[in-house]
C-alpha cells in the first residue's frame, strides 16, 4: 500500500499543480489503483460456439433388457427315493439241541425251545442233563498220608437233570423274568445212592435303569425231597428306591427262610443304599442290617451279627480303561441242604442234613479292573475276610484212617486271598483265565483247608464260524489238613490235580455241527469233590442243531 | 452263591470243565438264544453278565433295550463289551432312523474294536447315518471305504448311497459310476438305471435319454413318470424336436390331475420356448409365490416372459422378486441386473444399479452398467449424468471414446455457462485425454481449458496451453484459433507483463480476423500507459477511438486524457475528455472522465467550464466519493476566485460528509481561516467537530471502509471491487472484514465472477456477518452454489437459511431452494421431504413445481405408483412444462406396461391441450410411434417418426427429439 500512496502523491504532484499553488493538497486519490495496473480490466466473455458434430452421439445401442438364450427348463432338483433299510435281523433261534456221549459215559443234553417269540415276550422250554455213569477210583490214605486212589474202582454216578420253562417280558419301564422247573440230582458212590427231587419257581420284576422309580422284587421257592428229607426254601429279595439325576437312593432287602422237619431258620436283611458318582469316583454306600431267626439253638447260635458294611468304591484312573476298586462287605449266609447240594452232588455222603448260618463278619477287598486294547478284560483283587461258622469239607473215620469217610465241619477262620480273572473276547477267540491264591487260618484235625492255588483257563478258537477248537484246564494244588497248634498228629493231604481237556467242533451248516470233547487228558485223579475221582481219561462226541 | 451254582451247571454243558459264571449267557447269546441268555444270567452282576444281558435285550428288541444299553455304557465304561453294546445300540437306533444318535455312537467306536464281520455293516450304517444327518462329505468318505472292502451285503447299498450323494451334489459323472456299481445288485437295479439316465440328462447327453428313456417310462413307478417324461420331453426339446417334446409334455404333464409347482414351472418353460409368452407368464406366476429355488427361477423366467410381452413394469417386479432370493446366486445376480436396468430405464432410478454393484463383484457388468447409464444420459442430453456415469468406468472401450469426450466437453460447457470455471477444468482435461493433440476436438477442449484457467486467475496455466496451441497453429479457420494471440496477450496483461502483452495484442491485430480488435487496441494503449509511455498510449487510444468509435466507450478517451495531462498537454486532455458530455451517465468511466475534464479546465483557468463540469459531476454521479471530490474542487475554485465563504461552505460540506477527503477539506478550511488571521473561528469550528477533527487509526479504517461502502452503494462495481480489495489488503485484520467480503461478493456476483462471489460470501459468513446481512449472504451463497451446479452445497446452505431466516421471503426462498437443490443433487428422499410442504403452496407455479419434484423423485426411487399418481394430477395442466412432461410420462408408463391400445387416445388428447409444450408433445408422439412398432405396425410407426422429423423444430442444442427419432428410423429401416 505504501507504494500506492507514493504513487498517488507523485500523481498529485504531476497533475495537481494548481492546488499546490493554493498550498492545498485536496486530491488524495485512494481509489485510483486502476491507473497503474490492469486491475478491474476484464477480458470480454467469449461465447462458446459448439460445432454440430459435438452434439451428435453414436447412440446405436440396444436399450432393451437383454434376453438370455435358452438355458434349459430343467432345474436340477434331486429325485429322492428314500430306501428304507430292512430292520436288522438278529437271527434269534427257536430251537437249540445239543447232545452227546462217549467213553467214560458222560451223557449230556441241552435243549431249548422257544415256542413264543412275540415282541417283548419270550417263553423258553428247556431240558438239560449232565452226568457221569461209570467207575470211580476208590480213595484211601497212602503211606504218605495222601488220600489217593488205591487202584480199585467202584461203580457210581453223578447226574443232574432238569426240565423247565422260563419266560421273559420286557417293556419300556421294566422287565419280568420267571422260571419254573423240576430238577433231579442223582448221585451214587461207595457210601450211598440218593435221588433228589427239586421243584423250583423263581420270578423277578425290576424297573428299567433310567426310570425315576426304582424297584426290583424277586421271589424264589424251592422244594426239595429226598428220602428222609423235605426242605422248603423261600426267598424274596430286591429293593425300592428313586433314581435321581446322578444318583440312586434305595432300600434293598432280602428275606429268606427254610423249613425242614428239623426246624426253621431265616433272615431279614435291610440295606439302605446310596449310589452316586463324585468326579471319577463311583460310590455305592450301603449298610446291611440283618435279623436272623431260627427255631432252636442247634443253629449257629452265638455270633449273631446284625450290622454289616456294604460299601463299594470305584475310581476311574483312566476313563473307559482302568478302574481302582475296593469294597467292604459282610453278611450272613443261610446254608441249606438244597443250596449245598448244588455244589456237591455227593452231599449225602458228607452230610445228611444241613441248616445253619455262615457269617462273613467282614470282607475287605481292593483291586483293579479294566481292559487292555479294548479286547482283554481283567479283574484283579486281593482281600481279607473273616468267616464264622463256615462249612468246609473234611473226613471222618470209624476206627482208623483206613476206614475214613467224607465228612464236613464248621469252623471260623480268616481268609487272605488274591484273585485274578482275565479274558479275551473277539470274533476268533474267546479266552478266560481265573487264578486264585488263598490262605486261611483254618486249623482242624478233620477239615481240609481250601487249595492254596487254583488255576482255570479256557481257550476257544474259531475258524470262520465253522471250525472251533479249544483247550481248557482246571487245576488245584493239594488240600492240606492244618492241624491245630500243639496237635501232634500227622498232616493229611488231598493231592492236587490238573484236569486238561480238548474240544473240537465242526459245523456242517450254519445250523448243524458235530463236536468232540476229550477230558482229563492227563489221566489224573481229580478230586473236585473230596474222595470222589472219576476213573480217568474220557471222550464224548455229540451234535448240535439250532434253528 | 446258590444262584451261581445254577449257572455253573448250565455252563458245564458247554464244552469245557470250567467257565466263567456268565459263560452260559455268552454262549446262549452267541447261538442266538437271547432269552435263554438273559435267563441264565439271572442274578448275576458285573461287566460281562450285564453286558450280555444288554446285548440280548437289544437283539430281542425289548422295549427297554435302549435303557439297558445306556445304563450299561454308563456303568461299565471300561468293559470290553462296550464297543459291542454301542454297535448294537446303534444298529437298533438305525432301525429307528435316529441317525444323529447312530452317528454319535458309531463315531465313538473304532473299526478295530469290532468283529471283522461287523465292519461292512458298521461302515455302511455310519456312512448312511452321516448322509442322513447331512454330513455328506464324511458320509462319502466312509462309504467309499465300504466299497473297497470285500464284497458284502453292504457293498451295493454303499455304492448306491454314494451315487445318490454325488447325484444330489450334481457330480453326475461320479454318480453314474457309483450307480453302475450298485446296479449289479438286483435290489438297486431299476433305481440305478433311472439315476444313470438322470445323470446322463444332467450331463446333457440328451441322445442317451431319448434312446433309453422311452423304454424306461412305461415300467417306471407312477411318481417317477412325470419326472422321466419331463427329461425325455426336454431332451427332445434340446435336440430341436419341439413337437415330440410337447407331445410328451401333453401326454404326461398337462393332465387334469392336480399340478405341482414344478409342473407349472415346466409348463411355463415349455410355453416360453414355444414363444407363447402369455401362457408362459401365466404358468410362472403360479410358481412365484413361494420363496424357494423354484420360485426364484420362475420369477426370473417370468421377468423375461414379461419383457417379451413388453410389460417392463411387471418384468421389473418379477426380476426384483427373483433377485430377493438367494437360492441360485447366478439367477439372483442376473435378475438383479435386469431389475436394476429396468428401474433405470423406467424411472432413471440409479440406486438399484448402485446396489447391484455393491452386492455383486462384477467388474465387467459394472462397466456395462455405467456405459449404459451414460448412453441413456447422452440420449437425453443429460451431460451431467453421462459424465457421472463415465466417471465410474475404469477402462474405456474405443467405441465409447467419442461419446465420452463429447459428454465431458458439453458438461464443461454447462459448467462454464454457469460460471463454474474451476469445475470445468477437469472435465475439459478429460475430454482432451483420448484425442491426439492435433485433433480439432482436443484443441478446442484445451482452448476452453485455457479459458477456464484464465477465468480462475491461473494465467500461467492458461498461457501454457494457449502457447502450445498457437505453436500447433491449432483450430485453423475457427474463431478460437484466431483468438489465440489475443488470449495469450491477456494472460501477460493480467500478470503485468505489458511488453509481452503488447507484442501478442499486436500479433492478434495483425491477423486476418479481429473480433476483439477494439478491446485489443485499448489494451495496447493500456500497455503503453502502464509502462508510462504516454505518447504511445495516446496514439493507441486514438487509434482505437478512430477505428472502433463508440461514444459510450469512454475508457480510451479517459486514459488518453490522463496521459495527455501527465504530458502537461491540457488542451489535448480537454479534447480527449470532452466527449464525455455526449456519453450516457451510465457509461463506464463517466464520472472519472468528467472529473478529469473539470481538473483540466481548472488547469487551463477555465473556471466557468470547470465549475460546470464539477457541478454536473456532483449531480449526475452515483459515486459519493466522486461527488465529494467534485465539491472539494468546487470549493477550491471558489477559494481561488476569492469567494471564501462559498469555499468554506463547500469545504465544510465535505468535512460534514466525512469520508476520506474530509482531512483535505479541513486543511483547506484551516488555510482560509489563517489567511483571515482568525484562528479563534477556526478553533471554534474545529471544536464544533468534536472528535471528528482528529481521527484515530480505527476511525481512519472506518472512514476507509465507509468510503468503499459508499462506492459500492453507488453501484460502481468495478471501483467498489478495487476499493474493497484495497481495504482488505490494507487492513489484514479488518474490523469490517465480513461486511467488506459480503460487498465484494456482491460485486463479484454483479460482474459474473460467480465462483469468486461464492467464496466471498462463504468467507463473509465465516467471518461473523451480522444477522441482517448474514441472511442475505446465505441466500446468495445458496443461490450461487445452485447456479454453479454445486447442488449439495446449495442444499446445505438452504438448510441453514431455512433455520436462520427471519424474513418470510427468505424462508420461502429457502424452502424452494431446498427442494430444487435436493432434486438436482439427486437426493431423492430429501427432495420428496422438501417438496411435500410446497405441494400446498399458494403460488400455483411453485405448487406445480413441488408436485413435479415429488413425482420425479418418486419415479427415480422406483416408487412408481406414487409417482404416477402425482403425474396424473400434473398432467391435467398439459400446457405447463411440468404438466406436459407429466402427460408424456403417463403415456410412457402405458407403453412400459404394454398397454399400447390406450396410447394413441392419450397422445391425441395431450396434443389438443399441449399449448406450446412441443418438446413433450413430440416425445409423446415418439412413444406413439414406438407403440405402433411394438404392435408390428411398422408403416404407421415410420410415418409417425417421419412426421415428427419433418414438423418439429428443436428448441436448442440439447433438444434430443430429433436424435431419438433418427435412432428409431434407422432401426426401422
């Protein structure tokens, strides 16, 4: 701006001479900027002349929405024919028949016929026989104080025959099973020949596992008739309770009674039980309250126990594979003639009557179970039990050992044991092994302690379902008479044995097969029942049919 | 114990001297005696007996089997029987078709946990369950493994399922292979054959279908027959045998029994292919209602059918329906594209196109769309829209380039005509981009680009282009080519490089044509003048006055007079300036010339003439500063003539008026009182002035601004511009800056420099203009932006104005401006909202305009029904521009709906009442011609178009009627 003023002053100097003469400077042109520069001078606006060609466009374009070429009318939409797979057939058989016999006459029969197979209901008629009719080795004590065969034989028999009908009805909330049968147990040895006639009925109704209300009620009635003996046995057991979300609360019970001409005995047990899971633990906590009753003092009278633990604990170390287990249990066992006869068909040679309680005051065990490679299963336990008034097999004699005879007696003792069971299950091979070691504090001058070791195994191999071959073994170490302390008598033995057998089966068709079995291959003196040993090696052949 | 003895006794029967307690249960189970197994396991507990009990229950299918199995798996997870129980539980669930649980259970088992004989069944049922559960990939993987196992009962089912899996995934070749394998099993023979046929069909082996399908058809189950017939029919169709195709259709698919949607769809397709569009559309319409894949396809095909029926409006709806569904991405995309195209065709609604482009990644379609939009815009001479569309193109096809360049050029022209020089530059640059520098269009574009630069004050940029063009001898024979030196000269002139300016003006004047010769000659005089070469200047001005005489062009005379004065040649000065006495007082430089004439008279002692000159000036000038100067001069003359009282009166009049000359007047008054030796009187006078006698800087600024304001108010725009600029330059922090900028804005606006004016208004508003002027500035700012095509800015300004305006008039301007700018900015929703209140305006024209804006906005957003309602109303006034356009659009709508029958009647009715609305009437007749063409009446169509061509006079360069007619006539030839 300064130069503008200077310029203006100069301009005034040049053009304002008259004013200067008047000593005035009346013209100060502050707005005559245009005089020294082009400010304010604007170029004329030129009108744009647009050539016609600029206004012409190439508009040759199809403005219609384009039509697509024919794309086909078919829109793929899968055509679904929903094939239904036929329900799986489990090929439930209607008839099964298996029979056989051979040298060393071991006739056997197993027949099952299912005339009713309707939805949830099944009825089976069955008939079974297993027996031995032939020579037994005469057992006598030798110079080594072993009860062994003396080289002589006698004729005898051991046979179990049964016919019956069982039924099954399962519905969504439970299941009913029932069985009624007649059973004949016949035995003949050097001391007796006895036929037992047993009629039995048993039934059980129980709830399905997932139902909220838990019930399990079983009844059993058995009537045994033997010359000079009639025994009726009644039992009801089971429980009632509630299945909660992850636990179960129930009250188990057992009431049983036996009625013979000599008297009656029975027991009521109540077991409140709580079953639940806590993390990897599975606990089954029960407490058994037992109330035995009896008709006279002949029975095991003085050591009544009323309360027993009934506790089982599992701990899953490796889920679905390895479990630690432990239990503390106990209880009374009502031993009747009928129940003892099931395990020893020659019972009349040992006892003529039997009715008493055996008590397992406490039984503590711990072990492991699980599987290896999901094929082999095992269950190994060790434990301790105290048995009171336990019936064990022994001997008696009239004048000397040479004239000894089978006998039995009751004793109380502690039992320590280790027990291992294992098995293999596959399509080709079924194998089971059971090994047991046990030691007792039993001491008696006429009752034998159980064998220290027993070993049992069975292998059955299957070639394509047509050929089967198996081997089995039942072995036990000797049984020894543990004399009471201070007793100077000699120690008596029942020798150990190994009963080795072979089995073969050939299937002609899917329904029919022939089989052969050879037993006691080692021709050993197998005193599975004391003082009773079959003659020796034997074989049976038979056939099997099913449809 | 007693219960175990029972079991043992049974076990002994089975082949060994010893067995586990549960062995009888196992053996009975293995022999299929499941009930016996359960009975034999009675009372036994543990993993194995309970496992066999659960397995037996499953085999017996007891009602509680699942519960038993579940309980077993829960209680004995470590048992080796778990895989078996799980397997058979799964088998049982498979029979119950509970495939999800089967999948879960079988997935928990490994093959090697099962018996070998169970593996095929396990794998098949696992795969099948996966398939039924929807896990198809896994199913395929598992079932493929089954097919590789030794042949079993499950091999064929696996192959079949794999075939179906591939088939349903449209892998027909693989599917056929599997079906071939499955077909070996008699259970799957028929089905496999059918599927193989369908695979072949989908593989487009139509010959196979025709060859094998007929034999298969008779034996096919009833439910399969229509499907089979359709494939055979379509195969014939594809092979070109439409008759046999239709025969199959008629025989098997057009029966009287209830049709499914699929049947209608196929019927639609058949009719479509038989070009029976009505029937096709009827059938497709019956399928569209359900929003599934078939519905989508039907809507899509319906769209095409309606296109063939020329009913674009209905076609748009159909395509839109198809585009809403997601079942087929391809159909969706194409339907959307067609919908968008139709929306654009029918209502210029670009939103669907924009949505299309944002939703589908289709670059090529994007270019196609924008080309199409540009083409339509060009057809309508809407260069703004064309340029907008072209802006979105990345690659320009050579065929498009010519249109593209022209569109940008013409849009630039529009902007320049609006005064948007700055905005025009990029358009011109783009226009020139695709043509070589020697091309006439390129040169013209660049010429105008230079002009735009010049108008924007970028003289160097302008000169660069102009010099280049000059060196190329560009635009020969054209006015622009001739003007190149003139334009170059001006760039130098504006930069003060008078030597170069002088040269280039000289070159221009030496040329053949000198459209602006007078101006160039004047500028030559200016160049001399500003270089202080006054004789040269005088000579140049004299030449201008001689060669281009104009009594009202006082500038050369004024300059020549001043130059003569500077040369102390007062006589010459008087000679040059006396012309002012014959000029109009409104002529530029009238006041300045008179003033200088008066001063020249004073200098020559012609006081009488001088007094007359200053008196005339004082009375005629609208410039108060000039009037003040005239009074001051009159005072000086009175003083010189000894009329001190008159002099004092005149000087005091100047002092009284304030202004920048008051100081001079006060000095003169002091001088008079001194000469009278009457200082008291002088002091009394000074005291009477109070503070006005000695002004502070603030007062001086006020005086300065006041002077400028007075000049502005006098209407001398050029001088006001200069003075206001000087004020703003002199006072960097001006007290009256906002007001000065407002006045400057007014000056620029008056002189046509609209962009600069807008800048000044904006600066004024930002500078804190007082309320009264603010309202006015905002109004002008909004108006200017609207005029310059900055509709978005205009809309914002109108919005502010609407909020701030106190004057009803401005409120009304804001409302109308808001509506117009929203409409022009294509802010359709805003336009509708702004138009709404104005549809009830008292002013009929404004009301009509509002209705028009609302209707067009509805139209542009595809709200067709609402738009047509408004158009119908507007069309009742067909002699108005809006009514005429509305009448045309209503007629066009009939055409778009294929209601050709009504068009002729409507057009003639419109013609009767169209008044002077020839453009829209002509457009309506074009639609009439189109409707004749669509109905196959080519002769009538041609006659209609030719009558338009011969009878129509375009209203201007942007009139597209004849272009439209030419396009149609070309098509008809």
